[in-house]
């Protein structure tokens, strides 16, 4: 299946700093990528849909200015957590669809980024 | 918008037994229903999926059934093995404010003891 990578896998930062997370589709082009957030022992909650060449569409309750998303190419989307605070500590997972595949609905997930804000 | 309910939240079975996890969805327009397995700290892995034009799909020990009228779908794992222990999420493709995307159930922690 299609492969999605995420970098970094783990990051620890001080409160007030910004953290950038990269999501790449390695062997396919993804016009749409998705960013999810997962708290311990909880489900995945959609944060935003990232569209190549246009602004991201955010889910209700997700602050656009705090979680900046850029999808500058067909293989890369970035999520920047600005002025991070301890409550932003979470597992962030991206996913992408390979629209050229036979199963156009299937989403391929990245390995996730564990963010810890001190 | 779409809402997905998943039961049970935890499930413990003996090796070799069957495990069944059930989900219901609210949006009759949803037409894609995947099941994901997630091990601790890892990415969700698709194990099986079904579309609304199909009632049942099987892949070796795993099967999924879909009842469109009742808006529920179930995951069946037969001859469970300890390596099946993980958290399983059902999902339905539906409408979020952020667009068409997967809406996940709350997950079922499956424990298979040998």
C-alpha cells in the first residue's frame, strides 16, 4: 500500500515555542491530506483537511491561528503548532488518500508525532 | 453531521474464540466503512473495509458485515490469537465541518489471552 511518513516522531518543547510537523506521501501524490489529534486511550479527532495549493479547512473548535497548516506540494503537508502550551501535548497523526489507486476512499496514516510541551 | 458509536469499549477473549465489535452510524449518506487496528504508539492500520453496496466482506479470519437499513456494521475476528490484541476503531466516511473525512468510533481494546 501507499506509504505516508511523518517527522519528527517525537518532540519535546518548552511552553511558548512553535513546533513544525511534516507529513509526506512517499510514493503517491495526495491532493488532500488530513490532520488528526489523538489523546491517550482516545479516538482520532479530525483537526483539519489540508488541500494542495489552497487554504486548509478546519474543524469546529480548532484554532486556525494556533494550528497552521500548509500544503505546498502534492507530497507534503505541514502542521505548525504555534506558541505551544502543555494542553497541546498529544499524538498528532496525518493521513492521505491516493486518489490514483483503485480504492479512492482508503486513507493511509502516518506513524504519528508525539508532542510533549513542558 | 455523522456520528459513530462503537461497542464494546473493552473485550477480553480466550485464544481461539471469536470476537465481535459493533458500530452504528447516523448519516445514511455514508458509503465507506473501514476498520483500523492500532497498537500502542503506532499508526492505525487498515484491516478491512466495506462499501455501502456490499453486505459482507471477508479476508481470512476477519469479516465485516454491513446493514444499511439499520445503519450498523460489525467486525468479526475468528480464531483469535494473542497478536490480535490491540485497539480497533471503526470509521465511517462522513461530513465534518472540515470536509468529507473519516469519523471514528471511540475504539475497542481487544485482549486475547493464551
